């Protein structure tokens, strides 16, 4: 071997080219330099879609709330209309029935009617009242007033029954000379009419008013009248007594009958007062009367006899020089011995501001011997407040 040969180096561990795995490893491990300070986290870059969503949800809730209130309002309006329409129909029937009751009072106290004529009038009123019963049955009440409506129909039926019974009783007692005995028979039928007023008031009007209040229905009916109307059939409760009906028969039959009461008969004028000032008129001194729109003269009359009296006319006349007389009339239905009753005269067209005389007369009853206390003249002078 030469020196040259000895210079040949055999390096079995000579560096080889990097393999693919080594290269990948080196790429997966990035080299990082020194870290700087961290930046704060960034907020959402766009809030508009979120705000729109919130707005849409709020608007939807508002629409739902308004819709609920609107539905409730419609329900309340419909309920109120239902109740008021019902009460308007009832008012028509109740008013008609009350007018029939006034017709009965007029028939029983009218002057100059014979017993057969009174009987016919009462029978005719019974037929009219039956029509009111049928009208009431055709009315459909709200569900909460079914029981009250049945009470209304029952009250009207009692009125029909009382009127028919009264007409029959008048026919049955036509030959009974003792009016006290006959009056007892008639009074039994009048009790039915009084019962009808009690049923109407206690079983219809009172509970109906309470139910309407509970339902929040107030004001007037659909026709503009009272929400729950009155319907008083018997104009005076005195008509239910045998004495009152005996007096009615006595007036109808005249002097052809005998009465059990007998004795002194008559009435007298007690006083005349001016309202609202509360001044009593005098027959000896001139009294100042203040002119007001609600000027009222109250005339008090007493039964000074021993018998009950009926259908007593009272007349008030204002006499002023140079002007037509102002005349008002009223009637006292029934008055018992020793009782005092007051009738009121209103709706005066303002008299002139000057002296006048107020004349009051109570018409004497049949058989009255002393009529000196039945009338009086009161000097007055009208003045403005």
C-alpha cells in the first residue's frame, strides 16, 4: 500500500440527507419567538341582527297583549248590550202593566159609573194584562237572570188572576145590599194585586239590580229609561181593605145601599204650604211667594167624619187681575176617619210679580152637612228671589 492509499478515509457515519419524516417533524413544531403582551378579547363586531330580533319579540308581545284587551273589551261590550237590550224589553212590559194598574184605580174611583160598567172595565183590563204575560214569556233573558225572569212572569200572572177575580166578585155581589160584606169579598181579590207588587219588587227588581251591579252593568237601559224599571200595579195599598172596597161600592151604587159604618161624613181643609220655601199660607195676612221653577203648593185635607171616603177632588186656582186664572186639579184616592192626606200642585207657568189670591176647594163628599171648612182664599204676592 502506498501513502496515497493510506490517505483514503472510510467514513461509514457520514451525514445522510434528511429523511422525509424528519422534515415533517421539523415542520410540525413551529419555532416561536418570545411572546409579547396579550390583546384584550374583541366584542361582537355587529349587534344589529340581535337588536332586531329583540324588537320583533317585544312587538309580538305587545300585539298579543293588545289583542287580549280588545277581545275582553268586545266581550264586555257585548255582555252589557245583552243585559240592556233585555231590560229595555222588560221596561216596555212593566210600563204597560203599570198603566193597566192606573186604569183599575180610575175605574174604581170614577164618578157616575154603574157597577156593571166597572165590571166590564175590570174584565177588559184583565185581557190587556194577559197580553203583557204573553209578551214577557217571549223575552229571552240572559242566563244569570232566568230565575228573576220567571218571577216577573209570575207577578204579571198574579195581576191577571186578581183582575179576573175582581170582575167575578163584582158580578157575584151585585145583589148584596150590605157593602161591608161585599167589600170583604172584593178585598180578597185585591190581595192578589198587592201580592203581584211584592213579587215584582222582592223577586225580580231587587235581585236583578244586584246581578246587574255584579256584572258591572250600570246606567240606563238601551231605550234610555231606568235600568231596572218600577212596575207598581196597585196605586194605593188602601184598596186591599174591606172598608176601602165597601166605600168603592158605596160610591158606585149611590144611595141605593146601606153601609155598616154610618155616622157623620165630611172632610175639611187643614193647610196650604208653599214649597220649597216651606211657608204656610194665611187667610188673614198676605204671604210673599218666591217664584221658582219648582214652585209647589201642598194642600192637606182631613177626613173629619166617621166613614172612609174615596175619590175626593181638590182644586187650586191662582187669581190675578188682568190675567187668566191658573187652575190645577188633583184627587185624593182614599182617606180614613181622622187621617190627613196631602196633594201637591206643580208645573206653574210663572205668575206675574204682583198680588194674587190662591183659592183652594175640597169637594164635599156625599152626605156632608158642614161645608164651610172645605174651601179658603189665601192672599199672596209673588216675588222673585
